[in-house]
């Protein structure tokens, strides 16, 4: 049963609200994805503070029309298209879909995305999915900042250690 004009306007308002709240958006085609797989993907995305939305391509096009994003024409994407909105980490939805599609490449794939109000191609979204997460980057940065300090502590402790070894050797020689 076709949707009424009022229902379409409500869907359009919902999409526009999600666009305003999101930090990045990934578009994925999901032609052969079953209900169980779809629900599993939604669940995985929810864990990473992302949301999976399926709507008609024309409604998505209308919602993005006034956003000033160059080269974005959702109606030209092939197959059924889902928009995945990231509310937390910008890379999270791309990573989640990338991990999910392993072994299901023919069922779901990237078709594009939006990051910092710029359109990303399928290849760019795939590359984005391979980047480390924010938490991983934070951990690497803390490790890098901590390395010189730990080296300095080890150098200072080395002199004390050598002094203790010398005292121990003198003690053993006397007895």
C-alpha cells in the first residue's frame, strides 16, 4: 500500500533530524540481505551509537538536496539503499558494516558516504573503515606520550640498580 503524502512528509522530517544530529553518514546497498542479517546489523550499529535507516531513494535525495553536498545523487545508487547515521565516532558505522559484510560481500556493500559535509565515494568509505577507531588512536597517543617518560625513569633507575649491585658485590666479597 503506497504511503500518503502526510506519511512521506513525516519520514522526510525524521530523515532531516537524523542528518542534523549525525557526524557522518554511510550509504550501503543491501539487496540480498535477509531479515535476520538486517536485525543483526542494526544491533551492531546501535552498539556503536549509529542508526540504520531504510527509506526510498527519492526521499533521501529530497532530504539531502538543501545540504550543499556536491556529487551526491542517491537516486543514481544501484539497488536498495540504507543510510547509516553516526552519532558518536564518525568512523564507527563504516567499520561496523565492513566487519559485518565479511563473507556477505554479495549481500551488502558501500555505495558512498558523507563526512564533514563532503561526499565520499565507495572506495573512500572502504578506506575509512580500515582506519583505527578513536579509542585505538587515543591509546596509541598515550603510549607515544608515555614512552619518553618511561625511558627516563628506566635510565634513572639504572644508576640506582648498578649502585645496589656494587654494594651487593662488596658485601659478598667481605663474607
